[in-house]
C-alpha cells in the first residue's frame, strides 16, 4: 500500500478550513475523494476564479459536488473507527 504525508485542508464544520499534515494512503476512500477534489480545483478555470479582493468566488458546481463526496467519505471513515463518538 502506497502511503506518504502531505498537507491537507481540514474542515472545522464552520469557519475557514485549516491545514494539517496527514498520512495519505492512496487506496483510502477519503483520500481518493480528497484527491479528486484537489485535482479538479487545480485544473478548473471556474475554481481558480477570484473576485476583485482576490477571494475565491466558489461558484463551481463540480467542486461543490466533489466536496460533498469527500465529506461523505470522511463520515464513512469516521463511522468505521472504534473510538468514533456515537
Ligand atoms: Zn471547478
């Protein structure tokens, strides 16, 4: 199994995301979903569009869909952990 470490944006639930160094396993569904999201955003003109203040406009429906898939994958991973809160 290929694994490595990389910086990823982590979701707080509210407020801005933060970056955290994580171990990545390429065959993990959560990381696969995250990779699809990042690969899309790096190549998508809509995702790279910013307003006059330099802020992302976040108008890409594909990115939103992939983000929701990533969140779904995270919930699935968390539910499988023995120490996850009920
Ligand atoms: Zn996009």
